[in-house]
C-alpha cells in the first residue's frame, strides 16, 4: 500500500498517520521529481495524450487531462477513479 498525501491539506498529524497506516512515512526531497512515481505518469500524459493540443481555457485543459488519465489507465489495464476533495481542504 502506497499512500501519498499533501500534509498541508491533511487533517491528520504525522504521528496519527503512522499509527493508522502502520507504516513509516518518509518524505521525498524537494524538487526531486525522479523519486516521485506520479511524475512518470504526468510525463506520459503530456507526451502521449496532450501533445500538440491547444486549449481555450482551464476547463478544456482539465477535461483533456481527465481523458488522458483514463486513456492511460485503459492502455495499462488499470482502473482509474475520480475523487472530489471537500471544499474546506482546498485552498
């Protein structure tokens, strides 16, 4: 089980998370994208799904990213799921 959280948005403290997850929590160094597995996926989405496209606005870009994530999931034969964050967690 891998758990990636933005602790700035988390309602838990680090100690709470270690108890709940029964895992050690290690922080990635700042600006170290090669150690963050999601960066490889973003690279493929940009290169394979969004390359050469122009977007009229942020909403159109957002839908293109959603479609790109779903397309990557189908190609890789893994499921994708959209979640909605509670408004009070988003700054």
